[in-house]
C-alpha cells in the first residue's frame, strides 16, 4: 500500500542517535540491491528456442532473433523479417529461515516465511533486413539482465530485503556479411539501459520503530558483440559468438523513511548513491545438425566470465554518517562470483510443412557461492526441461509457443549485508535460510516475413 510521506523536524538527541543507526543501516539493503546490477543473464530472448532449452542459439539462425545470439546468423535472413515474443516466468522461492536478526545487535527478527518470487514478463523484438546479396542489417530490443523478488513487509527476511526489481534493456544493432557460401561473420554494438527499484525494512530499537528504505537508480552502458557461422556441410552448422563486458555506471537516490511512535510517516534522509558494475563477457559455441528432413539436433556450450564480478561498492553523496570519527561510510560487498558453464541439448521434429515440435534440456550453473549468496537472489544451479511447437501458416506468418520447467538445487544462504571499505561490519542484520526453488516458463512468439 502506498504511503504518504511528509517531513517533520527531529530534535531529540535519542531520536537523532536512532536515526544515525538507521542511516548506516541503509547501506545493507542498498548494496544488496546492486547484486541485481551484476545480475544474471536472462536466456529468454525469444520463444522459438524455449522448447529447445535454448540450445543451438549461435548456430540455429532460424529467425531475426539470431541477431542477439550470433550476428553472423543474420546471413540466413532472405528479405525483411520481424520477430516479437513475450516470455512469462513464474518462479517459487520457498524458504525456511533458521536464524534472523534485525539491524540492531541482539534483536532477533520474527515474521512470516513467505514466497519471495514474483511473476515476470520478458518481452523482445527483433528485425532484420537484407540490403544486398551479402549484407544483412539487424536490430534488437530485449532484456538480457533482470530479476524480481519480493518479500512481504512482515517477512522474517525484511531486514535484508523486501522488494527488488531490475530491468536492463538492450538496444542492439548488428551487421552480417557473407564471406563465402559456407561462412558468414557478424558484429554489432549494444546500448544498455538499466533501472533498479529496491526496498527493505530497517530495524531499530524500542525507541525508534522499524524504518523503510527505498532505492532507485539507473544508468547507460555500452558494449559490442561478434560472431561467426560456418556451414561445415549441407546438414551441419557451427556457430561461435562473443558478447563483451559492459561497465554499467548507475546513479540514483536512496531514501530512508522513519515512523516514530505516534507520528506520521517522515522522510528524514535522501542521498545520491553511485555504483559501477562489470557485467561479464560471454562466449557461446553451438552446433546444428540436420539428420534428415524430419529430425535435427541442437547443442550449446555457454561460458560466462562471472569471476570478474567479485566486489561491488557504493559511494554516497553526501556521505552516510556513522563511520570511524563519524566519517562517511562507503561500502563494499564481497560477491566472489565464479565463472559458469551452461550446457544444452535439443531435438527438432518437423512433422510436415506447417508443424514443428521441439524438446530440450540444459544444465545451467549459478555464479553464486554458498558463503556469499544473498536473500535478494537465492540462486543455485538448475536443470531445464523444455517443450515447444511452431506453426507456419504461410510464407509470411509463423507462430511459436514454448514451455520450460526449471529444477533448482536447494540453496543455503547466510546474508550478513555489506561492510565498510575498512572491513568493519556496519549492521547486525542477518538471515540464515534454506531455499527450495523452481520455475515455470511459458512463451509465445510471432514471425512475419515481408515477401
């Protein structure tokens, strides 16, 4: 429920002391939020490959969405084509909290163990046009990074996280060139705009009730991508694609709201916060093999250099009081992500000229480590199982539908929040919990060829 915020003066020394505690506590949830800026890649960049568990992404080259996966694949577009898709993700993060503390030492947290997942819709739009015998131009609008988790205001996890929402929109341009009849290359540039809206409850002592904290930040970043597609033989293609690291600089406001007993809601702290996050580079190697007119195999090995995302920092202006000598608290959190490998395999069955069916599976490794996992992103390794179908109405229209279920490994976390640059803890907020997660994904897509 939306709250009306109004400011009133604070004169009590006791209250001011409590406010300093709350202000320092701001850093906990704010920095935890920035984990989403590093985020996890969203695989769902179309619906046509959802049933294949996104296998063969750099080699399949069946529609304009290949501009995102492997720009060289655009060489398979014959004229002008547009592709639009929406993929819905419904996840479940059931957790059992075994130990929780508020921001104040020795003040245990109590509350519900609610499901932290929220439904998410992932849209994408792709267009490609051939303008010569060898050249094809492509444009992509999609969401390569993003996540939504939401704990209730009375959740036992509320002191480390309540609501977290990230959207990272990519605006990509690609150009493909047919070097030889059996080989094409492609490259392009990416402009990424990211926005995060993040909330948490800040625990206080008996004199100062719980406060609320809201963060909003956004920024632009730029990168590039490149790829090659090799038709080894008429029935077999190999694809290799690379997406560069993107340094995302985000800036926004951090706002703390206090509710002293018997008083209305009050805004008492607004600051500018800045952070810079390295979104890692990735490399995909894919295979597409046509056994006959009916069956085809797709496979993928996807490497992501998450280990470069090891530490995240926040810089406040004006500084947050409460450090040594009442100096400002700029903070770091040690994520220590690890590199990941995603392996996927799929099978296509072409029933006739109209209908095609797909099945696929994948192992998707998480970059998080047990000792550095946080409540805003209780992620773990997962297995994919996908099913899909495509219907070609005529040479112009094709429609796809896909479904996948994700089986997550059980996750354990001990979330202690960030620390000052000096290494000194800045709050007593803590959560120890075990998570059981799964997700259902459903996507629809249209493709239109101008012929």
